[in-house]
C-alpha cells in the first residue's frame, strides 16, 4: 500500500466578524471618516494576530506511525487509529479500554486492509488489545513520554492563544512528551523564546504532522463536533475547555510574557480597551466610557486607550474610542502594549484579547461583560455584569457563537432588547467596582493630598 497524507482543515475559535469586515481606520478618531467598502490591510506577524487567519490546514500521514505484531499499525493521531495490513490472513478482534477508569469503551473486528479511527479526538489514556483467533498478539497502553505529540492551536485570536498555549506546556511537563505546537507566527515571535521546551510550527505553512504518536486540536468547536471535546465549552469556559481536551486539571494558567520595560512616564495611569470583534462584546451604555474616564481623571489617573484600531464599523454603525481618552491605539507590536500595561495601575476592558493580556501581566483587570458568565474567561474579582437583565448567552449550551452575523445577540437581535446585557451596565456599577481596587484607593488618596491637584506619580 502506498503511503499518502490526509489533510484536515481545522477551524477553531475565530471571532472575526466576516460579515462586518468594512472597517475604516482613522489616525484621529475625533474626526469623521467615511465607511470603507474594503477590508483593512493584512496584519503582519511582527504586529500581532490577524483575526481573519483562524483557519488552519494541517496534514498528517495516512498510515499510523507505530508498528506492532503481525504488521499491525496504530497511533493516536486522530483519536486512536488502527490499521490491519492488506496481506493479513485472518480477522482481528480489537478491544479499546480507558486506562483511567478501566472501562471497556469498544469491541469490534477488523478484517485485512481495514482501518478504524476513533470518534473521540480528545485525550484519552487508551489501552489497545488485539487478538487473533483468541490469542492476544498486541497490547499497548498509551504512553507519550519521549514521543512526538502535536498540539494544534488555531491562529487568529490574541485572547485564545494567551489562554491556550500554557496548557501545551503543562501537557509537556506532565507527560514528558516531545511537544510541537502548531500556532500563528506572531505568537511564536511574542513568546516562543520563553517556552524553550516546545517546538513551534507555523500554522499558515499548512504543516505536515510527521511521525506523530498523538495529535490534539484545541478550539471552541461548533455544535456538531461533540466528539472533539469531552465537555461543552459553555460549561467550563475558554481555558477549561482546552484543559479537558488535553486531559489536564481544570485550573487557570497564565502565559509567559516578556516583562521588565522602563516605565513610560511617572504619572499614575490606567489602560482601557473599548473595542472588540462584535457589538455584543462592547459596553453599550451611552457615553459610559466617557463618564468613567472623567471619574478617573478627577481622581488623578491618566487614561490610555490601547486598542489596535480607533475606529471600527459593524453593520454600518461606527464605533470609536472615547473622545476623552488618550489615544494610544495603532498597529504596533503587542510587546509595545505589554510595555505600557505592565506599569498601569489597573486595566478596564471587555471580554477580548487585551483583557487576557492584562490578566496575564498580573495587574487588576476590570471586566465589563454581559454576554459571558464569570467562568468563561479568567478569574477576576473586578467583573461587572447586570444580572437583572438578559445575560450569559455565550455560556448557553443551546447557543453557539456565530462570527458571521453583524450583531450576535441570539435571543433578542432585531428587537428593543438587543444587546441589553451591556446597555444596562451603568457607570455607577463600573465606578463602584473600580473603587474596590487597592491601586485606585491609593492613587485617589494621593491625588486628594496633592494641594495643586496634579496627577499622582509613582
């Protein structure tokens, strides 16, 4: 039999709104700009992720890589895979066991030339038993120590990659495997040297996963792909879902980042992110951001908006950064944003990538969110949600996020209640959350003690 390759187009969690790709970018968001009919230019990997590149095509070998008795081949490259050679003279009885529970999962017969591929694609510590005429001729317990394992992370999202890469490293440390991570080039440039134990493979190069003992695919899968994850992502959130795919404990992990930059200026400051990939993620209370910025300025804090784009268009509606924020937007490297964030007193953002970046930098992170529940993202004591109105649709197992609609509000789109989850989060709720942050308390006190009313310094 000739050896061929099998290609698989893998689409993970890509939150880019293809239907609303008409985005205009202005150097000054306070000036009006025409809505462009052209999509924005590609984002080079030196700058960061391009949200349109969440589709990964990977290829793995058709023949399983491990050779056993009687010429039988097997591996765990797509779930388990078992291949009986063409020249076999008898059928084989196969038993599949879960080593952790000792439960027998499957029992079936394979004839000469047949291949069996498991339905489940996530981590299971399998035991394979193969008999011929009642005699046990092959037994194998899953053990990836010193074996080649590929972990595929779809390109495209800052928060996704920051949330998921630590679990590839945790898998390597737990099992002693030789782990290669298929990931976007931008992420390798950002943190690759901080993970010397991992081998990074560029996702856009359509890699061939050679000599794999096992392959695992991380992502938020659509409703039909139940066999790709053991637990629905709505129940355990962004990190819990990939931890379960890799058979790891459901606990939050932080991504390693380069730190140690020089403080950019002496005044106390807060970083904010007001832009996102769908209107459902925005804080949609009218002039809410402007009120919070005024509140922070009055307490001695500069407020820096560090979004990538100062203007975005969704469904022919223009979204801009707040007029009274200091404009630190632009298409510059993520590391430059890290160099600002690590010196900020705290961060205020949305359920999006920059909030994940702030949390990974260990600064207090205020999360303003209506469409996700607290277990969706990282743990923070500074989360703001109005539970008196519709909320949490992302965590509803009857709903699956659709990146192709201009406004994702599955319960109330097109009605007066559309995205009421964030329209009803009031500035008072956000202010009272900010007032619990120790850095705010200290900075506001220093500002009150300053008789000239100048911004506090650190």
